[in-house]
C-alpha cells in the first residue's frame, strides 16, 4: 500500500487517516492537507489498484478487504489509535473498521456515505458501468465530474476540470478494479448493525449530491448512537473540494471536541 504522511511527524502526534472514494487516490484530499497538517499527523493513501498502489481489489471480500488494506498501513506504522475520515466508499471502510476494530478508531468522519446503498445510487452506478463498457474509458472519465460537483462549480473551473480529466485518463485504475469496487459499494450493508458502533462520528452530507441522496446520511446520523450531522445546502458529492474552508472548519471543530472529551 502506498501512503504519504503530512504535517506532524512525531509518533505520538494525534493522527488522522483519510480514505477517498471510488477514485481511490490519496491526492483527492489536497484541499484538506494544509489545514489539518497544523494539528495532526495526516495519512493519505492510494487504494489497492489505484494511483501508486499496485494490485487490484480481490473478487471477493468487498469493503472488508479494503478495510484490511488500511489495517496493513496501521500495522506498518504501529498506530495504536487514530481518527478516520472517509469520503463515500472511504466512509464505508470507516464503518467496517469501527465495527470490527473499535479500539483503533478514536472518531470518524463520514462524507456522503451510507450504511446501505440507495437504489438511486445503483442507477448512477449502472450509468457509469454502461459508459465504461459501451463507450470506453474516455467517456467514463469525462462523466465523472457530473457525479462529483455541482454544475456551477464545473462551469467556473474549466481548467481544473480539464486537468482532472487528463490525470484520470493517465492514471485510470482499470476496468476490473472499477467494476469490483462498484460491486463492493452495492453489496455493503451494515444498516441493521449501526447501533453497535459507539465511535464518535461526524456525518457530513449535501442536499445537492447527485450520486448519494442525503437521506442516507440522515439514516447514519439516526442509527449511530454517538453521531452528529452537518447537512449543507450545496457542495455536491465532493463537498470537501468545492467548499474546503467550510468543510475543514466543521471537521476540525468536531475533532477538537472529541479530543477535549
């Protein structure tokens, strides 16, 4: 597993591990690194088969296998405990870890995540798979921002959209890896076990997320015994990218409260 460490370097520094969504790249968290690095040792990583991490997601194992990859990093760094922040798929990894290894997770931040996929998300996955299978990688990549960002953000940032498209084409994780990761997203279901997860949790959702209805986050906030909810009007699926200052402030405030408790 390829990982990077930012910010504080001491082994006893408060640590937060960031896990991205379907794209799987640690670089997704660039808007968070400067703000978080002042107070934390920040760990980002490329998911299996993504970025600089080799291999591919196994045919079986789903989200649990991806969570095991995180545990490999934890073992390598000898982390006794850490905060965890996950976006969409990364949030599902966090839920799996909080259920299986609660002693490791001091707190978790779940961004546009879910305990069970909504049929609407399944429809979006079907569209993306059809693009990949029938129109090819370029069409799949070109459509990706539509599921991440509000229209106005894309319209106001054409250079960023072009750069992201070029990068995604150059570092495409491969058809099989994408299909296995989407299958894992669809199969994940911890809905009836949320009450077992006692980890302090911040649930963040946006009303204009095209991919994941915010009702999924309402369910998380309702089902998790120790959760707070931040529901924003705008920001899209990648709200940490579109509104980084607001997002970073909300998360850092939450983490400060956890550390004071």
